[in-house]
C-alpha cells in the first residue's frame, strides 16, 4: 500500500471539508440546505470511520511523521464515531441558530482531521502543530454564535487559556529537543534508555515534562488546567460542547499516551507520580465542583473533568506485560470508547431538552419522564453509565482502569477514586431524581424529538449496553491497539 | 436440558419487564400480565427445590458459556443447597409483592411493574451467578430499580431515603469491587469457585485482611451489619410496602449470601483472624437493634430496626463459624474448650444452619410484617403507634395475622423464627460463649417491643375514634373506622403465614438444603492445608 493510502481517513476528511466549503460558496445558503451540510459531514465521517476500521488490521508502519497502527486507528474510530454522531444529532440544532452552517461544518471536519492526525503523530513538532490546528478551529466553533455573549465568552476563554498552554508546551518540547537532538518520539525514547544517561539530565527532564504536560492537560481538561472547561462547555453551541468533552478528549489522551508511554517510557519513575497527582486532583476537583451545579450543561462539563481524572489512572498504571488482560492502556482506550457513546448520548439528551424548552437548568428536566419517557429512560442509562453502574459501558471502563491500578497496588489512588465514585453518583442521581420524582401534573407538555437526535440517542444507548454487556469484540480492538504500543516500548 | 432452567428463570423477569414496557396497555393488563408472568420463575424455583439431588450434592443445574475471554470471565450459573431456598424465597416474595401491589398501586403503574421485574431479575442473578463479574453486575443492578421504587412511590421523606440507600450501598459495592479485582489478580480467574479453590492470599494476612474488609464492607452495607445499618431505617420506612418487603425479605439476604458464598470459602485465614469482630458486630446488632426498636413510635420504623436486630443473628452465626474456618483454628479452639474437633465442627455447622435459616425465615416473617404494616397504613394513613389502640376487636382477622407474624419474629417455639435462633445460639455457644450469651439478651428485648409496643399499643386497650381523623378502606373510600383485611390481602399473607407454621412445626426439609451446603463448606475448608 502506498503512503497516500495510509492517509486515507485524513484525505477523506480533507476532501469533505473542502467540498462543504465550496458548496457553501457556490450556493446561497438557506435554512434547508444548511441542514444537509451536517448530513454530508456525517457521511464523510462515516466513510473515514470505515477507513480507520480497515487500518485496524494493518501491520504497524509509519508515514509522514505519523504512526499508522492499531492504536491510532482505534482512536480514529472513536473520534470519528463521536463526530459522526454529533453531526447526526446537531444538524437541526445548528440550522435553527445560525445562517453560516457551511462554515460551521467545514471547521467541524477540519477539527476531525486534526484529531485524526493527533491520534498517530509521533513527532514533537507535528504534535504541536496539530494541537494548534485542533485548538484554533475549536476556538472558532466554541464562539460560533458570536452575537451571544455566552458563546463569545466561551471562545475567548478557551482561546486565552489555550494559547498560553500551547506556548508553555512548546517551551517544554524545546527542552526535550535540546537534550535529545531529535523530534522523533522513538529517538527520544531511545535516547533516554541509554545506560550512561546522567542523573542531571533525568532531573532536567522533570520541568520539561511538566511544561509539555501543560498543553496536553489543557486539551484533556486535567487539573489544574481545566478552568476554561466549564465556561467554554456551557457557552459553546451544544454540538461543540459534545465533541469537546468526548472526541477531543480522546485525541488528547491518545497523544498523551504516545508521548509518555512511547517517548518517555524510560523516565516513568519521573512522570508516573506527576500523573497520579494530577489524576487525584482532577477527579476530586471536578466532582466537588459538579456537586453544586444547577445548570445541567455545566454539571456535565465538570463531570467530564472528573472523568478525565479516572482515565488518567489508566495511564498511571500502564504495565508492559500484564498477564491479567488489564494493562492500563487498554483501560484508557476502553474508557474513552465507552465514555464517548455515553457522554455523546448525555449531551444529545440535553440538546433535545434545550431544543424544546430553551433551557438547560435543572428545572427544565423536571418531570421529563412524563413529557418524553423514552428520552428520560435513555438519559438515565447514560447517567448511570457515567456513574459507573454495571451493565453499562461506563462500568466496564472503570472496571479496567481501576483494575490496572489495583494490579499496580496503587491502593491509595483507588481508594480516592472510590470516594469520588460515591460523590459522583450523588450528582448524577440529582438529575435522575429531577426527571422522575416529580408528580405528573406539573410536568408540562410532551416533547417531540427530531429524527436525527432520536437516531443518535438510540445508537448511543445500544452502544453503551453493548460495551457493558458483551464486550469481547471491543476488548479485542483495545487489546490489539494497546499491545502494538506496549510491545514497542522499552520499559 | 437441565441447564436451561436457570437461564430461563433468570431472564424471564427481564422478558416480563420488556413486555410491560413495550406492550403494556391499560393498567389492568399490566398488572395481570405481571402477576401471571412472575409465576414462571416461581414454578421454576419449586422445580429446583424438587430437582436438587442431595446424593450428588454440590453445585447443580450448571450453565457455563464463554463471555469475556480476555479477562477470563465466563457466564456461569449454578445453585446449591444454600442458594436454592433463597431463590425460592425471592420468587415467592416477588410474586406476592406484585400481587399485593396490583391492589394498592394506582399511579405510574407501568413504570412500577417494569422496575419490579427488573429488580427480581437482579436478585435472582446474585443468587445463581458463579462468576464475580456476573455477580457484581446483578448486585449493582439491584440498586437501580429499588432506588426508583423508593423515590417515586415512597412516602414523605422518600427523596432523602432513596439517595441515602443508593449512595451507601454503592460505596460498599465499590469497595467490594476492589476486593474482587485483588482476588482476580491473585488467582487469574473471575470464577467464584475456582478462586476459592485457589485460596488467594493464604500466606499474606495483611493483604488478605484488606481484601476481606473490602468484601465485608460491600456485604455489610447490604446485610446491614452494625454499624453500617444507618441507611436501612430510612429506606425501609419510606419505601412503598412491596418495596420494603423485598428490601427486608431479599435484598438484605444478598449481603449474607455473599458472606457465605464468597468470603468464608475464599479467605478462610482472614475469616479466622477477624471472626471475633464479626461475632461482636453481630451480637451488638442484635441487642442494639432491639433496644432501638423499643424506642420507636413509628410502626414501620420499628419493623425496620427489628431487621437490624434479626440480621444480627445471621452475622453472629456466620462469625461463629468463621472462627473455625481453618483446620489449625479448629484444633486450637478445640484445645481451649477441651472438645473434640468434630464436636466443634458440628457446632459450626449449626451456627451456619442457624444463620441461613434466619435468612430464609426473616424473609418470610419480616416480609409478612411489612405487608401488615402496609395494610394498616393504607387504611389509617399514619404509622404512629400511639394513635392506634383497641384494633383487636375491630379487625380480628388482621389481629390474628399480626399475632402469628409477631410471635414468629420474636422466636416463639412452634413458629419459624424459633429454629433459626435456636440453631444460631446452639452453634455460637460452643464457639464464642460470651458473645452468644450477650446476644440472647436480644431475644428478651425483642419480646418487649413486639408485645409492649405493637400488640399492646395497636391492638389492645380502648379504641378511640378521635385519634385518627380519616379512616379509609383499602380502595381509598372513606370509612367509619378501621376495616378488616380484604381478599387480596389475605391471599398475599396466607402463603407466608402457612410457611411460618410449617417451618415452625417441621423445619427438616428446609434445613436439609442449608445443612448440605454448610457441610460442604466445612468439608471444603477442612481439606485446606
């Protein structure tokens, strides 16, 4: 297969983005054609998903400073699935609120493209450039409703935090380049396993790692770089919030995993404690803040911060040769995959309520079971999955991540995560309570969902149950993906 | 062919739930189909009772299929002498609860019956699962429908009670999950029996203790063992009648079942080490729970606290047996008491039999008591003990039913409760005499609160019409005064009352099942090095 063929998913998205852009220029946009841009984007994402699925079975190889391996392919599948679902659900939502759909969906596809490259990037500069590409397009999408104060604020905050974070990250990466003399992650890895590596150099890498981490932590909304997340999530158009909290996070964790597990595998003594600390901080801060929210969108934003903390546990507990089938990295991937469907489902449920009531405050969910029983039922499933109740994908993700940590005997980390799971259940239950425990009289009128949202919700429900109840297939994927990374690692 | 029984029994309630959800038309149709469909698991559980082969013993009706090969988790079901009676209890109480609910639940009927079927499936699942992952999934799912049952159909303070129930048990369960993971990493399997056979951590008491307490937290919150019981009074009091029946009748047994099925065989060394704690917690629960009962003015809360006291017997019995879980501990203790190891092992078997009998009997007796409280509440709309009085003359049938249930609960010989207490104390006296003696105090106090609080306050004395403003019939029609139990209530209670009498007079058939599994457990641990 020639090198261009290896870029098939990216090329598909690029063509898609250009096509939507040209269509937008060529035709006068009215409301009707605007909706179809969403569908066209969704279609390109589905094709890209199939291309990524095909890449799962390829031999690991490299092209254009990118790894084309099962790990990258799996992340691409996750990301594209999420973006396609957002496109499916968000078409009508965007259509009602803006005239510039062509622009929106063009950038939407470019965001997907950036995440796709990020999934495989193995070169420090490419990592930096792609994060920038992802960030800049995301800033624009976050602020897409530019006449709305909230949306403008969301984009602005995101931009201010983001630009500082990437500058800091670039500084950190330059340290690594200075020490190693190469930008390639494998050469970086090879450099640090040298037996004659001086202690000074090892120590010097700690600030470099911390600085580089700032960029990743910002993208994955890890403490202490998560403060942008609640405001941005709340103010952005809900489809943007949805992908920021799911697909974008998956891409960020993918590049983090590659950076630390492949690039800095020899320095694990240095970075594992740092990540463990961040993990505790992130989940605790996220959960505590979520407890007090009355705006469901904001609540889910904080909860998504907390989930980043749980996922990080998997990276902390990465083990190269785990006989038990829980090597940490597969937990991260599984968690990301399950979390994607769950959280997309949760945000689309929110979008559905927002469409009809115009509000995302807790009160808008009062008595939802009487207004839209199926929506309430599915939203409940997503919330239970987020809370980690079994029979859902969310449980299996936690199971693998916690499992890896127990295997490493990080009992204190797991104990803190345990307390956090209890706190988290409390605020998820608050939403469920609001939906169900009211009386029938004060519920309000019935809710009608657009077809796209119905389809998205159904897909997310089925996927969540599928991962939770019969996961062998998904486990095969995540195991292949994590093994391809871990066998190459020089722990 | 045989193996299909458990699969059908387990997933039938799920089917029933889906039928209700998708095809449930009128409330009446939902109720009728729910009751009829719940007869299938009941019939199959009777088939299990009848079909269990005592000669062969062990786990029977096994099902084993590949499920998640990557982590060695399989879909493995099976029942033995311990689980069969509990499966029967679950199916029986579920059917009775559905039948009773059909008479009293009037709003959001479809949701109610949907959730109830889901609840039944999860409870059956815990009793038949022989794989940790499967076990844990069913264990946790049982939280969700119960949460909704309390939260939607409960009484005034339901919101608080539902959340408290959910969070408390969730925290316990997550601790259990970590213990399960630790066992998995030590043994490489999620199979409950294989893991027990592998004897993880038998040489490392510190880690074994951590795992032991992880498991114990999960089970103790469910049992609930003192001091983890604080969610129980709220949940039981606020839940709708049938919810309280299932909570007390079955959900509490899940915890005790876990202690016997998982904790004792898998971690016998840690069990021996911590047995004094279990015994103490059990004995304290018996006495403390009983004392708290005496102080209650709310009838339902009183019954709820009586569960804390009565489940204390279970923990006491299991704790006593835990003290001789290893051959060395058995020999040591036999030396101390100058008994033969065999005699001591007999006592351990009796303690286990007492605990398991108590699990079953408590399910029947307290189930009946909660039904009875519900019957009164439907009419009086209050549970305040001091606002009743003189009901014995007004509602003699109700009085009679309550007397049987109350006397069974306080352990009157000739009724079911007696045998459980007798076996428990007989077994525990030989192993932990001091705590057992302390525990017997509970029997006296139990008599006090049943006779003095309930019988005297509610049924004896003068009937004063001014104390309760608006009596209604069970259908919600205004009534002049208390009305006696009606047909569907009698039909709900009679199977339970009959079981109390039958087991009270002739407990042998039931004991045979439990004894089988108790002996198997003791044989299993006596072969350990």
